[in-house]
C-alpha cells in the first residue's frame, strides 16, 4: 500500500515534468510573471523527474519527500492569486500535498 501511495505522489511530479517538456511556455510565462528568467523551466523539469524517482525508490524517500514538500510550498506561490478561484484551488492543493509529503518523510526519517 505504501508503494502505491508513493507511486501516486510520484505521478504528480512526473506529470509536471512531462507538462514542462511538452509546453515549456506555460511555466516560462509564470516565471516571467514574477520576474524570473524563463530558462528556469529546465531545472524545474529536472527537479520534477528527480523527485518522482526519489519518491519511488525506498532508500531515497525521506530526502525526496522533504524536498518535494519544499518544492510544493515554493511553487504554490505562483498560484497565490486570490482573485482567481481556480488558482487558489491549486495553491491549497499544493499545501495539502506538501502536508502529505511531510507525513511520508516522517515515516521514513533517517534514524
């Protein structure tokens, strides 16, 4: 059951990588909107892939879950648009996912 949950969480990050690869302009627009360079889409894509793999491999769950929670928290800021209900839904979902990832990290913490 635990592996299934980790695979489902990894799917979020894998789909994010695929989205960035297929249509980088969307993320580049979000980055430009907050004054960041569009080329950051490529490190974000690599991070998404690494986080997906890290969540699946048992020995890397703890650091991957912590890093993924931080990633969700930071990227949620792109969706903090109170005038747009859809974006606020994504904002809240990112924080909920971060909470689940922190719970996962706690279960796999290095002793």
